[in-house]
C-alpha cells in the first residue's frame, strides 16, 4: 500500500490582521504552519499504517522553507518527504497546482504504485477546496470529498469504505482504489510527535524535486499555467454602522432606542418574514 | 532608491504590503526575486536588471521602483485576450433533487441574467440529472433563454466523476463565456472536476461578480487571507470563466416571463468512470432540518455568550421574533452548537431581516458572512468590539442583563400592537 499525503504550508490566518489606517497586512508574529486539514490527512495515513503495511509519502509544493512541514510530517510517522520547489512553480492557481502535484504523484507511482491520496478538505489561506478534486480528475482516481470517517480499509481487495459529509447527513461509500479523499477536521484528532519521532525526523533527508524531476511541461506550471490572475486587492467594504447605547447609562432606554431603530417597520401589518419563521418554529436542540 | 554595484536602480519589495502571491517571482525575467523566510518576496539587488516588470504586475503596489531609471528589456509575447464572439452564452449549473432547484441556483440565475444583459448574451441553465421532469414545467419563469437538459439514469445521485463528465460535455457543446455554480458541497466538488476537465480557471466562493466594461471579462471578487483581504480575480484567456458563489450572497430574483427553449443533450457515461457504491446513508438527526439561512431572524451567540445557561434566553428571544439561534465559530469549537449553526466564512453566509449578535466580537471572518443582513443589533460588553462598526444599533452591556430587558420590551411592543 502506498499512501500519498498532499500538504501545504500556510500562514496562520487567525493571526493575520489588517492595519486599518494603512490598509496593509500586519505580518508581525504571523507563523507559517501546516494547513490544519492536512495535519488530519497525515494523521489518517499514520493510523492506516498502524494497522496495515503501508508506505506513506508526503508531497508539498512550496518555497524552501516549507521543508519544515514535511519534517513535521516525518516526525509523525510519514516515511518520505518530497518538497516540490522550483521558481517555475511560483504563482500557481489551483489548475497549475493540481498539474504539478499530479506530475509528482505520477513519479512516485513509478517507484511504488500509489493506492490512496489524502488531501485536506481545503487550505485555510485560500479556502478554495479545489486542489483535491483537480488532482483526482487529472490522475483518474476516484474522488471522495468531505470525508469524516474511514470505516474500513481492505488492502487485499483494494477497497476502502468511507463516511462522507453531505448537506443532509452522511453517506457511507465503498470504492475501489486508487482513490483520492479530502478530509474534514473531525475525521481524526492529530497526535503530537513523540520525542524519538522528532529526533529521527531531524536526521532524515527531504528530497527536493524541481520541474525536471517531475518531467513537467513548463507551460502548465506556475503563473504560466494559471488561467486566473489577480486584478486588484482591496479591503472588505464596511457596512455603515449606527449608534450604540450604553446600558450602564440606563438599560431600558438603551433597549428602547435600539428597538426604535431596528423595528421602525419590522412589526408592520403583514410581517412576512416573522410569520414564516414562526411556522418553522423548530427549536435548537444542542448536540 | 538603491543602486546595485552595476549602478542599476533596483526594485524593492515593501514587505508590509506584500501578500506573497508570487506573481513577481514568476514574472521577473532574470529570476531576481525569491520568497524570504518571513514569507514575503524579496529582490536580490545584484541580479535585478531594473526592468520594473515586478512593479507592473504587483497587484498590491508592494514594489518600490523608480520608473525614471527603468531599463528596457524585450518582453515575451503574451497571447492577446480572446476576442468575444457575438451570440455569447452565460451559463448557470442548476443543482437540484429532481423536483426542485437549490435556492443558490435561483440566486445565480438572477446574477447570471444581469451579467448576460451586460454582455448582450443569452442565459442558459445547464441541468444534468436522471428524471427532472419536475423542473422544466415552468421554464419561462426562470429568466433563461435556454434550458439545457442532459438526462441519464446513471445520474440518479451525485457522483463527482459522472456529473463532472456530464457537465463538461454540456459545456463543450454550449460553449459559454461564463459558468456559475453554487458553492455548496456539491458545487465545490463539481466545479473543481469540471475546471480540470476543461483546463480553465476557477474562482471559488466569490462574493461579487461583474463585467469589466472595456474588456467584457468577468471580474470575480472573493475574500482571501482569512477574509482580511478582498481579491478581484479575472480569467483572460481560458473559457468558460468559472466561479462558485455561496448561498445567500446574491438575493433571490424575481423574473418576468421570458421565452425559453428547452434543448436536450445525449450523453453516455465514460467506461472507465470510478463509481463509489453507496452502501448506507445516515441522516443527520441533530440537524433536524434546521437551515439557519432560511430564518428571517437570527440570534447569534458568540464566545461571550457561550454557555448552555444562556440558551433558554436566546431561544426565547428567537421564538419571540420567529427566528432561530445560530453562533460564531468558537461556540462550535466548544462543542456547544453543531457546525450547521455556524455563521461565517467557514460556516454559513446569512442574510436575515434581523441579526442579533450576542457576545460576538465581529471578527472579519464573521462579518463577511453577515453583510447581507437587513438590520444588525449587537450586544457586547466591549464598546470597541468591531461588530458595532457594522451594527445598525448597538447596546454596550452584559447580555445577561440586556437580553431579559430586550425580551420584555419586545413582548410589550408586540402586545401593544395587537391591542
Ligand atoms: C480562516 C478562518 C476562518 C474563520 N471562520 C469563522 C467563521 O466561519 N465564523 C466565525 O464566527 N469565526 C470564524 N473565524 C474565527 C474568527 O476569527 C473569530 O475568532 C471568531 O469569529 C470570534 O468569535 P466570537 O466573536 O464569538 O468570540 P470573541 O472574539 O472571543 O468575542 C467574544 C465577545 O464577547 C464579548 N463578551 C464577553 N462577555 C460578554 C457578556 N457577558 N455580555 C456581552 N458580551 C460579552 C466580548 O467583549 C467579545 O467581544 C475564522 C477564523 C479564521 C482564521
């Protein structure tokens, strides 16, 4: 069994703030981390390896410093880390990214047949959720997105059974390998690296592959291979705010004046929205 | 401006403004720009030839470069923009269950009509499925000029590879300039597959779509960097220009009657399609049909009201106004409410008539998803909470005191209105 995890290094977007005076990003203290969904992908692969004989490779397209997340993956139990790094890969949108990854997976496949690819559902910096579907389509692998559970894995029959989140519930699906799954955060809680794991990972070598190593067609890489371009960047346009009232200076007054603003025409004769809502009438049940 | 040892005025990256899109790195003709360990671009002055190409292509003006000292160099020819053909088509993928189209598909038909009118193009609905009779009984009322149907029994349920293949086949025949899909779980999955088949550009989760006047290109605006920045994207040389849009971003349209042709397409599934077998379906009972986007009033609990004790109060308020309770992300993370109730960039975009935020600070990732609310009330102890900047009215105070007062005043108002 050969499992490939696709990893991305992302800025910890929770920390990214905008300086509203200058409209610039405040980068101070913003760390680069492994995309949290990809960490779940690694965890999923490592759990499979604990039960079945597997080789796990991790690939990451990014600049030289993205090596750190591959090393993190090694410390968690991944066997082989490959950094796809080349100036020609820069500026890639999802189409060019899925091409680059597909080439890399094909190379890995020549060394050892690839059965399963695990990607995070999405990356937290772009939130596009498109690399997985693109990669599966290019390779002709079965595609299963939004996976919340791995029910069973049958290497001898080359089958996998997964749970997939859709709007109305969960599908339980069986599919023949090779397949690509994209995983949700709740699939598995990622472990922390053990000390021996950490120590060992430091000594391991991370292979760096450039465009020649993946036998890529330069026209399909990076910015050249990307149909979409950024025209301009702006900050979200703010909604105009209204007055605020301080409850400490009179609670009833604050509430009344707020209601006056909000409900000028809200409790009018027909109340279309309100009536509809009452009809729904479903109470929140908790979980 | 700095000069290098060869006396060339070099470009410099303003790290604060750089968003690490890497466009300059790719466009630099001599490879003089790299990504620094801090994650921003930087120029290697000794390699820089002072051509200023990086300053030209930077979307955020993060390159300091003195144009006066610009050194000319021969630029590789880029293909010109595709000349738009008359009789163009704007297409919308209709997500449906055989009987009814998803709301987001309607919303996109509304937007699609607007874009088509600007381009003087036809609006086409693309509808793959198995038995979809229920859908085209009233095609003259959906704002479309064409209704394309591809029926095949294998499409009785959504399978990425089959739907991807079918929709790609329809697009190859209809040749639309633009293809819009809802950013539902199905739409996002499908869009990625179709864009890859067609080798075209795709912009996910757009919050704004427009036509650029002189070029006729679609401008697609989407939040990026965790919602801190809005990027406007375009797709110049590939067709169709594809975008997904989340539900409730665009309003529900009202269409007048319009002549609409129904066109049927033949198709057979590819032999090598990998079809997962559905062996079970577990209906989500915790959700029990609650879709927060459908309620006219939302009482949204934030981390500041993240306690099971507060729920009776929140529910009473919601019940009084005919709404339901929703929440911010930390409340979901705390395990107090299910993900389906989450409002925000990674939750749901909502457009209720009234949004009441209780102990919600109003982080950008939350605010982007409530832009469409008709009225916003915020209750927060912190007078500087960003939510107040977007609220029509705000009450600075502890919700445990404010909410009971709010509830009793609303009761009184309702009562006096009935009297
Ligand atoms: C990529 C990304 C995606 C994200 N997606 C989402 C998303 O979809 N949805 C989302 O909501 N967030 C999202 N977030 C998180 C977001 O950045 C904020 O952390 C989150 O919205 C904060 O939630 P909050 O306002 O409930 O909590 P806080 O920011 O902690 O605010 C709590 C507020 O409660 C107030 N308060 C405390 N006690 C009281 C009291 N007794 N009475 C009244 N007020 C009180 C405080 O003054 C404070 O303003 C995302 C973040 C990232 C990086």
